[in-house]
C-alpha cells in the first residue's frame, strides 16, 4: 500500500500531538499551583524591602498580604520574612523527601526553580546541594542555578566562589573619615582571571563586570585575605 505525503504528515502530526499530550499529563498541576504560591510568598516581602520598590507598590503589598505598615516597623518585616522562609523550607523539604526535586518534568517551567529559590534563601544549602546538582545534571533546572547555589555555599563556608554570582556586604573602616560604613563587593573568586570563560561555559549571558554592574557594584578582584583585613565588626 502506498502512503501519500499528506498521510505521512498527518501521522507525524498525530505522534507529535500524542507526545505533547503525554508530556502535559506528567505535570502535577496541584503541586505546581502550590509551588507558585510559595514563590509569591518568598518574593513579596523581599520586594517590599527593596529600595527600588515604590511607595505605591509597597501599599499594594500591604493590601495583598494583610499586614499594616506598623506590622513591618522597627525591622519586624525581617522577622516576619524569616518565619515565612522557615515555613516555606519545611514544605519544600517534605516535597523533596516524598518525590525528589520538583523539577521541569513534574511542575514545568519556571515553577521548577521555586524549590531552588527557597533553599537558596535558607541555611540548609549544604544539605540540599547534592539534590540541586542532580536536578541540574538531569536538566530539571538550569545549570546556572546549580552554579549560583554552589557559589553561595562556598561563600558561606568562607571559601572563594567559582562563577562570581555572589555579592557580599560587610562593614569596613573608611580610612578617610575614620568611620565604619557598609560596603558591597563581589565575593572573592577562585581563578578570577578566567571567570568569564567559566561563566560562559556555565550558561551565563553576562561577564563578571556586567553582572556586578547590574547588582550596583563595580567589579574589583579581591582575595579572601584582603576582605578579611578590610572587614570590621559591626
């Protein structure tokens, strides 16, 4: 029997639609919805404390969250944020323990990055970094996320980062005024002379200089020893 071109095309399209339908069936819509909600909770208070957030947007956030301006006064917003982060982390840990990392296959994109964000904002990065590595290796999250978490883990351990994704703030002594001031810099990088090549290989679209500028910092290469000497206790 001779199959016409139109029949072949129809058959191919049928396979494509079937494959797409099967792929969509794997998405856990309930989990996706829950994770999207967790993402909103994670981000909304951080948006409130962002210096670039307008007063009108801050008022919207208060209305959305049910808090008052007084609730957030005297640094209480940071206490509330810490509590919310803890609740989010507990839920993410439960999800991972039950079914592994909720990646692209399970919840689609960009929801696949929500668990990563919650862990990145926690003090348990070292505990879950192997899970994040595995998710990156299986293409469940972008490798850039693995790189960012590895950099933060190394910084928290007092070591040099690899990809230059982490900016750190510390108090330094202004030699001109003799006063302490808060200062930001790109945390020291291992093999800083080749960091842009490594960033490109990892999938980052900007150089270290461009990235630093986007974070409001002028890039300058520092060693761990130099940072240690500059830093004073707050």
